[in-house]
């Protein structure tokens, strides 16, 4: 039977199964991942379990067991899981963000068939030592997490940046010791920094649209950039009107400010701005242009007028506090109005002092 028919009928031969098993040893060798760290019992997303360390001959390429005995055992495990009975954690090797089953193939298969997203696993991480940029960055990230006993890694994308976060933790440790009039360990300070400073600011950034403008940067990159500019460099700037009220220029002041809010009620990092746009258009295109304007969510009012201007529109845009009005308006204009045939010229007006009567 040729490979196409095998693929169509879901038949996977021994060669494919062997290649899945071999991929673990190949990746381990390629990454030079021989030093291990016991990570203990973790909850691991099933989608990150990509291969098997051994026993590949007992399972197909989707980790489904072969043979009557295996199927019977699988059904027994599924019943236990559905009834909520305790199931021992499976055993996994980890190489970066991928996991490989050492023991627990049936438990993994049962969890996947039931529809679980995660599974409890005893994880032994193999640290990549091959000298690549990616691996150096991964080791920095892992060493920082382990040093401060954090449960989640912080995803910076440049080398040598973690000492800047260590400075924040050290500064926060000093503040905590002064408040408590007692010694605070590095791990305790890091845990409190993570909970009361890092997570709140990261959540604010995530709730804004800032990350959309930096495709190759992570939210953690932006956290470091913003926190450094606010709390260490203290540089004045012409953008970010209002951000100083939201993120004070002192890290501990920020912590106290955010403690006043629950996560659900953190201050909004966006604000609405109103813009008036005056347009001159070719007469034969005027009606079509007004129809297009009407279809834009940001456009709130459209007026065709007589005189030097043909159309006046009122637009409401949402921006984060770290962007400039000019950037947001330019992006809106370039992606919409200035692309349309028949638009001769535009003029943008930002209101200064406004007084609006209630309708």
C-alpha cells in the first residue's frame, strides 16, 4: 500500500512511529541537552507533549494504544478520570517548550480523548547547552526563574536584560524590609514583586493596544521598556499624555496605587479621543465616499456642507496612553480615507476646550 493510501486511511507504518521516537534523541543531541533539572510535579498542556521517549511500538503516531489489552486498560483509565479518582502523574522529559513521554502513555491518551487540556506530570527538564542565541536566551530566562523560585518564565527577547529585573527585585526587597522592619529573602521579595508590581503592569500593557505595534516584541519586553523609562531613566517625553497618572514615576508608589484595585478594576490604559476631519472630494465620488465613511465604526457623524469644504466628519478613536494622538490619527487616515479614489484633500482638527450639552 503506498504512502498516500496509508495517509488517507489513517494507517501509520513502523517507520513513522520510529521517527517520532527518534526525534527525541535527535533533538536532545542537536541541542546538547544532557544536564537535567528536576522540576517536580507540574500541570503540562497536552498540546506541548509532542513525542515519546520509549515504547513507541505499543502506540500509533497519535499515541493511541495498539492491541486489545492496551485498549481495555485505556478504557479503565478513562473511567477513573471521569469519576474523579486520583491518577498518578505521568513522567515527561522537557526540552525547551516541548515535552516527551517517558511513562504514562495510556494516561496521556485517556486525557486527550476525554478532552482535557492539561495533565499532571513529573517533569525532568533537559537544559540545552548548544551555543546559539536562542539557547543562551533560554538559559538566562531559566536561570532567572530558578534563582527567584518563580513558577512562570519571563519572556524577554534580548540577552543581558534580566539583571535589570533583578535590580527591581532588590529595590523592592529593601522597601519591604523597611515596611516590615524584618529581613525578607530574595525569593520572598521576588514573589511579592511578581504579584504586586510585575503582574499589574503587565496586565495594563496587555489590556492596551501597545503590543500590536511591536510584532517582534513580547509583552514582557514592553514591561521592561516602560518600567525602565518610568522608574529608572525618568526621561521626559512628548508622548504618553496621562501615563504618569496611571504609572507613577516611583515603583513603590505604583505598587500602592495598584493595591487599591482588584484585577478586574485596574485603571484603563486607553482613552477616547474625538477628531474632526474636513474633506474636499470630487463631486462624482461624494455619495460613494459618504457611504464608505458611514460603514466605518470610528465615524460618528457625517455632514455634507456647502462652501470651501465638501464633507465634515466626527471620528472617535481609542488609543493607549503611551501612543501619540498624531500617530493614531495618521494610522487611521492612511488605512482608510487617503486610500479612496475621489478624495482630493483632508484636514484634521483636534478639539481644544470643548463644552457639550446633554442631549
